[in-house]
């Protein structure tokens, strides 16, 4: 099963991705993690990406596409994959269509939708652990001790861009870039909208149903 998961920041992509990965036993491919791994291992692609980053330049689509192609062709993706964070634009979606063919072709696009007011509540209340990256929410998923991670005891903090103003900017950018991507996959009949404003378990039931369970 080859899956794309899409949705704005705060829609619950991380939570649903973890559940899909564990339940369906397919690798979760986050483009951010993919970049970090290639750079850490000093692969050819990673070194090239690092050179762009060091020069303060954006990594070109061609390099990102090459990394995705390399990743989805690894042995653990023989059972499928869950791609998160890519494609972010129509050119990337079209490029993915050229490299992900036959048994690697995208089969379904999960589109997590959520109203702005709900996103505001989620984003402004979000807290992250500086040490292990665990995510909390002051209302719906607080840590046992305020400001302290349950898992590693690390310090919890609020990202500087987890504000209403930053959220509006990120949502406008997301809508501008990803709407053409969703239209592209909608024409192929691959998009399934998921109401991500519901409680986690209800969202998960929608996801499982969309994935044929």
C-alpha cells in the first residue's frame, strides 16, 4: 500500500502517521528525516544537499526527488510506504509520478482537513521536548509535570512560530502550494478527505476505513 498523507501543521499528520506505520507495518518516510539521515551518513545526495544548505540556498526539487526515489526503492518499501512532507508543490507531484511507477505508484492520498479555529487551539497549545522531540498539548495531552517530558525528563518548550500570526502565514503558503497537488491527485481519483477536527480515535477510524479496513 503506497500512501501519501497531507494536511496543514497541527492537523495530526504525525499522530496518524505513527498509527499507520505501526498498524499496517509500512515505513513512514518523512522528507525531513530523510534529509537528516542522508546528511548524517554523508551520502552523495546528503553532501550535495548540505552544500546548498551551507550556502543558504533552497535544496532544488531535483535533489529531493532523487532522495525520495532512492528511499522508496529500498527493500523495506517492498510492502509499501507512507510518504509525509512530499510532494509540496505541483512540480514535485508530477516528478513523483515519473519515479513512483508500477508497484511504487501512489495508491491513495489521505487529506487531513481541519477548521482554522481548531488549528489555532492545537498550535498555540503545543509543547515539544528539547531532548527527544515528544509532542504534548497543554489541554488535550499535557505532561504529568508541567514543563517536563514524561519520556526523558527533558525541558518542554513552545516553538517561536506556534502563534496565530505565524499560523496564518503558514496556512496561506500551504494552501497556495498544496491546492494544485490535491487537484492533481483528485483528478486521478486518489484523494480521500479525513475530518481531522474529531477526536483522535474517530480520526483513526476514518483513516483505517479509507485504507480498506
